């Protein structure tokens, strides 16, 4: 079912379209796969293995027709940190564990929850990753020698400054040729993959004119094998699992976010709809199998997915073909990869970093000067100067705190009375004054979610506003969409306080708050007869319960019945006639 649903109505006429798009995306994926692997601190062939295995499996089992999976730039800082701290073998285990987590997320239908991560957090860490990737390629772009790589951004910048005198002019020329080709190709040959053309042109130029003057993949990593490695199961034990739980979880979360974002982009481009839980299952399967062939973690690639769609992809077959194309290139052309200068790889990643930086959205959020801008900046700075894990944790926590603050700010608890001068009688907050307020019935408009962030303010607003003890407390809760147990507890204290000498009545209670009050028993404590659908009915009930003697002589006239209730009456015993005295 996972596969068949996405191949519905597929015909032979669709095959050429999938074939063309698969070939084009496969050609584009080759230099990117190697570049991402090198930047992650592993051999370039591991990126190719990931593109092949993960690319095919994600297309086979994922939840989007058009998703192209493989290594991505977003993973670079995480994977590099894991390699530096735990080593390559443990990176494979962490990737395998992340695959299991993604699979479980999909099985337990958690796909929709990942979408709730605030946009300022995702933009913040994406921009931070882009800065990390870009600066990480400066050394290769300039051909600097003696560079020692660190996890910390500041230390890496210090290394660049320290070794700047070792700049290699030949590497710089090679990198500039590649960068210029990448930037100019879309203008003059939009159908040609710029990264691949830039790689070929700069490699040929360097090989012809100064082959011994620049570092290449061959001199740095040796010759790339021309086949997939044999299946290898890493040795896993409990101690290793515990040690890698946190890195694996970050890989899983980031992989889930990236893949679902890519699927959403694909939906927007094709007017289709992906299945988020199936997508996570596909990502999980791919990341479980890929490490067994030496591959690094993979996810949905937004740029390659968009390219796939633009070139006419019709089904997941294009993604499968893309993986097969990369496999064929590995088999027949791997030996030539050793001639590729490292300086040719740097511009490819720099352009990827520039494109993924979300600079326009970043600037737009900053201009709002809102709490979202604060979350964005904090997440961005922590991603760059600390690490992605801390950035996401703090970003989510800060977003939650600020959300609670905003929700508590919009909570309204204010005294109200009917406005009989309006075309349609409404109970409004602006009607209450020192000379216009019922001493026996207090009405409060409650608006907003009654949850832990606003519950105390709700209680204090009522208790502090009423410096006397009215007979009736009417709470209008038609605009309270949600109540949690903290809100229920505060409401219960108000009920307990007023029930000693008066009555609490509630109008317009919504289904969710009603369900909570019934589960906690507060509904029965208040009394079912004290709940009303309409405020008018609640007011009439309240007027029946008040002490009529206290109404005599009252000049507040809060309700239309007050004129009659406040007037003293005499009884003519002979005719039993009421005579009003004004």
C-alpha cells in the first residue's frame, strides 16, 4: 500500500518524463553528495553511497510522489560534530538509531507534530547552518594549508585568520572558475546543471595548467571505489546506544523537519498532498539501511526535489532512477573523481549555503521587531556559536514561554452589563461605571483560553474587582475555547468562594471546557441548572434569585427590569391595586 498509492494511474506515457527528470537530478546529486560528505568530515564516496541507497528507498517508501532524498547541507554541522567527537563508525550507529526513531514517529503518527515547530526556530537554525557551511569552505576555496578543523565556530574562524598567509593562488583560481561557471550557467544554459558543469570545467582547467599545485580528492582521500561496499552491520551495544541517544535524536528531528518541509514545497508546486507519517516511515527505512552500506544520514532535499518537479517528474520512479544514475556513474566513472580539486567542491557548498540561508525571510522577521524576531536571533546565534542541539532546545523553550506570555496578554476578564441602546442588545465591558453597576449581580466577560499562563490573572481579576459580595456571579464564557486543569482549579476556587453566600452561573460554555468541568466534578458542584446557553436566560434567572428589598431605591438601573424593581410600592387592601410612587 505504501508504494501502490503513489503510482496510481501511472502509464507508459509517464515513463519518459520520469526518466528525464531522474537523469537530470541524478547528475546534479553527484557533486553535491561528495561535497556534503567531505564537509561532514567523511570520505566523498560515503556521500555517493547515501545518494544511491537512501535516494532509492525514500522514493520507494516515502509519502511524497516527488521527494528526492539524500545527504543535505542541513546535516553538515551535526555530522561533523559527531565524527569529531565519536568517530565515523559511531556516526553510522547514530544514523541507524535515527532511522529507527523516524520509523517509530511515522508508525505512531507523529508526522503532524513536527510541523508545529515555530518558523522563527527553523529559519534561525537554517540560517545558522548556512553560515557554518559557508565559512567552513573558505579554507578549501583559498587553498589554505595546515588548517585544523574544530567544532567551535570561533576556533575555526581563528584558524582561517591564522593561516591566511598560506593562501594558494592556484586553488583560488580553480575555485573562482567553478564559482563563475555555477553562477553563469543558469543565465546562458538553464537546462545544464551548474554545479556539475562548474566541477568539470574547473577540474579540466586545473588538470591542464597546474595539476600538481592544488589538492584533489585523490591526494586527500585516495581513489573512490567503483562499487557499493559490502553490507556491514556496525557493532552496537547498550553503552554505545546510550551515548549516541542525543545525537541520534537530533538527526531524527532535523531529518523529519527537513523531509516534511521538502514535501510541503513539493505539494505547493504540484497541487498534490503528501502523507507526512508515510514520509517519516520512508525516511526511517532509508536511514536504517543506508548505514549498513557506509552511508551517512539522509533526508528530503528541497532543491533537488524542486528540480525534479520542474523537469517533469510524475511519480516516485524519478527518484529511483536518480539513484540508479548515480550508481552507474559510480561504476563507470569513479576513477576520474580523484582528479577533482577540493577547491572545486568549495564553491558548490557555498552556493548551497547561500541558497538555504533564507535571507529574505530572515530579514522580514527581523523587521517585525517582535518576539518572533527575538526567537530567530537567539536560535541563529546559538546555532553558529554553540551548536544546533542547544539552539533548537533554547529556541523551542523561548518560543513556548513567549507564546504563553502572548496568550495570557490576550486573556480578557472584565465586568460587563447589557447595552440597551445598541440596535441589538449586547453585554459589553464599557457599560460599567460607578453609577451604573448592579450591586447584586456581577457579570464578567471572559475571553481567551483559560490555561496555566492566564488562570491566575483570571482569578485575581475577579477577586480584586469585586470588593463586595454580590448575590449572583455570572461568567460569560462563550469566548473561552479551551480550559486546562490549572484554569479549572482557579475557577473552582472562585466557585468555592462565592458559593458560601451566593450563586455562580455560567453562560455560553463551549464543549471542551464543559467536558473538563464534567470530568473534574466542578460542573456538578456548580449545578447543571446554573449553566445557560444564552446570557439573557442567565440574567433572568439571576434576577429571580436576588433580594428584591435591596433593589428598592437603587438608581443604577443596570437592567431593564431595574426601574420596576427599584420603585417602592403600596398595597390597597380593598382593591389589591399596586400604586407606583416616584
